C-alpha cells in the first residue's frame, strides 16, 4: 500500500457540536445549520469544509491535528459592532446618564491616551479580553490621539484579529485637552487610513464621536473622507439619549432630525454604523435602510445609562441592518453572551421577543452582515476566515444542571445566553489557531 502523503502543517480540524447560520433565522426557519457531531476542517486559516463527522473524518489525511471538543458547541467568533477600548478602565463606574457620563468619566479617561505606553497597555488588555470572551471581530472607538489608533491596530495585528477602528473627531463641546480641529482631524485621519486600512485584517473607520462634539465644518470633512476613500467605515453615535437628541436639535436647527445631520454631511452609506438609534422615527429608519447604514444595538449600556429601549421589530420591518455591540465602558460586559442576555430583556420590556437563534445570529452572521463583512466572517461556510469559539454548556454547576434538562437546541442556546459568560468560553480560534 502506498503510504499517505504527509499532511500540510497548515491543515487542521476540530470536532464538536457545530452551530452556525446561513441566513437570518427571523426570516428563514432553515437558516440555522446544526451538526450534532460535526467536524470543521481549516486550511491556511480559512474554512475548507464543515459537516458531519461521519462524512469528513475519513477525508482527513493521516496525522492531521484534530482538536476534540465533543460535548461542547462550536460557533463562529462573535462580532462586536460597537465598543470603546479607551473606556476599559471605567467600566462599572457608578451612576450617570449619557452626557454626565462623558464629562465625569469618559473624557478624563481618554486624556491618558496621549501617552503611547498607556495606550499600548490598554490595547493589549482590551484585545485579550475580547478574545477571552469569544469575540474575534470588533468595531472599536479609539480617542482623538493618533497614537491610540496605532496602539489598537498594533495589538489586533499581533493577535491576527479583524479590527475596525479610527481616530475620534471632536472640535467642540469637549475639554481642550481632547479637542482637534476640522483640518487636523481630516489630515490625521487621512494619514491613518493610508497607514492602516486593509493592512492584514485591519480596517479604518472615520469616527466623529457624535454630532454635538463636531462643528458643521468637521462633520463635512468627515463626510468628505468617507466618500474619498471607498471601502473605509464610518462609526458614530445616534439618538441614544433624549437630552442628547434635544441638544442636537438646538445645535443643528436646520436638520429634520438627528440622523439628518449625518445625512447632510455625507456620512450615510454602506459601512456606516451608528450605535444605539433608540429615539428614531420611521422616516429615519427608512433612510438608513435605503442608504445601507447599520445600527449597533447596545443593550447593556442602554440599560446602565438609562437611555431607553431599542425597537428591533421596527428596524427589521424597515430593512435596517442590525448588529450587537457591548459598548464597553457604558456597557457592562465584554461578553456577547451577556449582551444577548440583556438584549432579550430590553425587548421583553418593549413587548418584543428575541429567540435564541436570532440572538446568536445577531452576534455572528448578523453582526458581520451589518458591517458588510459577511463575505469573509460570520459563519463557517467554506472559504470564510476560520474564526470560531468553543462554548462549554457545563462551564458552571448551574449551567450544567440547567443544560441537562434541555430538550431542544433552541432551549440549550437560550440557557447559554442567559446563564453563560466568559466562563463558558472554552476556546477561541483566530484564523484556525487557538488563542
């Protein structure tokens, strides 16, 4: 018998219960693909095949590394569509609503990111914390300091993560120590785009903090940057808090709505992502859907800061792309499982229901779709980047006890999202490699 050819060192496989989505389960009941005993084959950091173990194990060349995670669930890596890395150290700070939160906690914390060493230390911790929680892709805010952007991109690149970030733009209504100008913000952002965008797995986002902290001139230049550099992202905040909405109406009296401020500045379009979007009307939602802009639903921060309840039903009905965001540090956990938990509760208060399948879709393929990255990440289809997480339904005594009583996959997923946290993450893989 002719001996088998030695396996490529770039070929590996994992075995376990595989769950991922081919479409949105809210629209297509066949969207969830499930292999109770499945194998995921990875070649050169990408998914080669995914399917039943009985069919795929015989195809593996002798000696192929095979990680055995039977008894655990293998899902695509989580996608966090809105988070603030400079706010890592102010998570769980007591007792303010949005505008007071910025003054009391956010701006003093962000001042420290003028120090490159501080930025690098926080960026490393931030990326490790994302990975520890099973998050492999994030759209993150930095600060006004270009060095803060460099630090996060460098940390993410070292870990081979897919990271979207950019320099915050603020030229008014903020402390002098965090203020740029319309012109310097444009020039520094342009230089950062040229240095980082599409380098490895890194993507740049033009980042006006929110309309009140940018002059009309800066908003216009941010829109110009967005249109001058096809393929870049734009991220900001929108209609999070009633007082904020009223402030925007005073600052921009000519605009029909808060969203209209961004529209007039040329900031709507594909790869534009706006966090929160609680206090919108249907005209705004339709405009977002028509332009391809997306919403990041941030339930833990919306509850923590007392901002309001997001209307997922209307966003979906009008065709707006929606992903989930932790929004650390107004958000209270890096865990997407805990974020799904709070999303369920927010929607319960709003008279809506979130199934476990829909929640996990929002945290994986739905998030990737909202970021226009679903051709690369979000599920375990062949050709996708092999980012995935292994979840242990027996990670805690309560999880183990409750999971043992579950009769269906939907019930087991629901228990995981309600009772799970970082302890349930048994492993996180980036481009097929455990990290």
